[in-house]
C-alpha cells in the first residue's frame, strides 16, 4: 500500500496508518517461549571453553519468531527516513540512495570477501579501492588519498594528525593554535582539541564569510593551521578563499578543508585549487550511501604532495606489473586508524555512485542541488528572514526570528510541526551564529512538486504561528510520541532488552 502524505487540510486529524505500536517500555518476552532453533552440529564438537569465559546465567528474551518480525516491522515503520519522507537536513545531504549501489555492495565478491585474505586473492577488491582513491583525487584535485577513516569526523582526525606530523617532522613545535570560523561544524574544534591544539574562533563578516582582518590578526608563528568548510556551513561560497589560504600559508600554517559540503561543487571547482592542503570527503553524504543515526559511513581524506608521506596505512598501490597490493610500512605514516581497509561496503557503494554518474553526471548533481536550494530561498524569503541575502550553494540558512518576536513561536516548534506534515525537520539552531536558525538542504534528488509542497507547508506553519501558536508549541500531534525528553534520552538511552528494568 502506498500511503498518501497527509495533505495540508487533514494534517490535524490524520492518524498514523497501520497497527498502533506497542507502548515504548513494555517487554514482549515471555518465559518459556524461546523463538530459536539451533541447526544440528555439522562440525566436530569443540573442547569445552575455559570456565572463566562462561557465564552462569545468560538472560535472553524469549519470544516467538512471528512476534519478533512484528516488533522490528513496527519499529521500522516508525522510522522517519529518506525512503519515507522529504528529509532536508542541512549539512547532512540526505539524498536518495540509488538501489544499484546496494546491488553492487551485495555481490558475493564484495560482500563475502575476508579482510585478511592474501592480496593476490582479492585483486578485484583492491582494484576497486585503488580506482576509488583515483576518482576522489581527480574530483578534488589532490595527489593521493586514504580510504580508511570511518566517517567525516575521523577523516578530520586523520587530516589534522597529518598536519601535526608535518610540523613535528620539520621540528616546528611552537605551533599550537588552530583557527576555526565561528560557523564551523562542531567536529572541527573537537578534532583540533583531540590533536592537542587549542582553537581560536574567527568571526563571520557581514557577507557570511571569514573576516579577513581578524584572520590576519590571528596569523602568527604559533598557527598550526586553519580548518575551513567551503561552501561554508551558512551555505555560502567563500569568495576570498584563495586569499584566506594564502594568509594562513604565509604564516607557516596549513589549511584543512572540511569537504562534507562537496555536494555543491562536484565537477565545478576542485578544492585543491582553492589552496587547501587536505580535505575529507563524506562519501555517505555526497556519494549517497545510507547514513544517519551514527553510521556506517566513510570519510576518505585526500592530500597534497606535502602531506602524502604521513597518510595512514595501509594504502592501496598498483605495482609495475599492474597488480594491486596493500602497503603497510611507510616510515612517516601517522599509522593505522581503523581495522582492516575501512568500511569496504560503503566504499563500494560510493564507487558505484561515481561511476554511474561520470563527470557530466556529477556536475549535474551539483548544479541541480544548488538550483533546488536557491528555488527554496526565493520561495521562502518573504516569510522567513534569510541569514545572508546572497545566492546560496547547496543549502540555505533562514531564521525563524520573526515568528519568535511576533508570536512567541520558536524554530524548535516549527521543526516539530513539520513532522505532522510528513516532513523531516531541517537542521535547527545551527550554524550557531544565526539566531533561530533553520538550515535546509533539499538536495538534487527531490522533484519540484516535493519542493513546492515543502514551501506550502512552511507558509502554512507561518500562518498557524499567527492564528494558533499553541498548536505549534505542542507539536507534533500525530506521532506515536510527542515532545521527547531529549536530555534523558541522550544520557540514559534504553537500547536493549531488559535495560529499562535495570534502570529502576
Ligand atoms: C557531517 C559533517 C561532519 C562530520 O561528518 P560525520 O561523517 O558525521 O562524522 C563534519 N563537517 C560537516 C560540515 C558536516 O556536515
């Protein structure tokens, strides 16, 4: 059954389709109802394990197979995801994940390969990794790549560890300061701190870009580098980027590029040409692999010649005879960051996406992503304040300031009300330098009809804010749960069977 999205008129009365879910905290297990049957043993029985490895008591849920299926099906139906709703989550690039990626990732030669197999038995898998390294360096203009990091944040760690290794290698130990724009993603300063640096925030100027005077004032011989996102997290292109990178380079620092926002510039501009020394790529965002709720993703890092000696190991290389091998020993490497060869299944999906699109296709992805964001900007500008009134890139940042001032309705309330209309809320209260921020990234995979519906809903919500602000403050009204206690949910998550009981 294809459930129609609730339309504007019926959003107050619609009830979620299908069977109502179980109350959240009830346990379904019943003693004496085991739901499993072990297969007969088809290998020799092993000697019994050492007693220290065994538990006296192993409480497991007891529940029939059908009830297990229903339990997980209900949970899946409650999941709000890109496959069920429009999901304009700024900075996260929730685009459609083409199913051909899944077909490729499930090929036996990819899904069943063992990470400890000798290189000569996994030439195809190594070739895929090698070609992906090449594709990513080609797209970004850099020299070489590592595919190992498990996500964007770990890519940042890899990149900043390489920058640190570069300074240490040159005997330049004074450099302890990393510059980060005040609009940056929180992972940037966190990464710098994990590498032993302290950070200095560089303010944003009146055009939404790095304040060049403040940057110059902070650039001295203690600067290890700068971490920069372009397009930045306001969805704007830093027009003076080459000047920014030259100022940092002139002070002896290196420039780290946060490439999570690559969706705006594929095939249009290469980050290496803007002056970055290295860059991480969120393949799970830009190159469409399923993500959210913590993974799995992959955060390859591409680097210039300067940083190449410090790349993590192992690296995939091609020998003179055309065969592929993993290189484990490189004297200046920052070492291993992740088990085996990183998230191979995700990398296979990203490679498929890149090859399916080709150069022209990738350029079209970015052009359409930018067009869609600017379409929304033009349609919403009269009702929601634009953080900066400029052509945006792949996402736009608007402010709900006016709704708060006029009706006491906050951006959080707008976001919660969107859920009632069957839309995943955009990113809210980020970037931190925009009051009541809504950061909207429509992506290139949405139709004009979907964008138009989003605009109608946003306009309707602004009307509701004027007519009935309480309706928004108590939203969502149509979900299995309403306003959650998000602090307790984050601090005391109940994620497994039996955990609720043990909390009491
Ligand atoms: C998503 C994102 C990150 C972090 O990437 P993860 O894969 O979530 O670790 C870093 N910077 C920006 C701008 C991002 O959007």
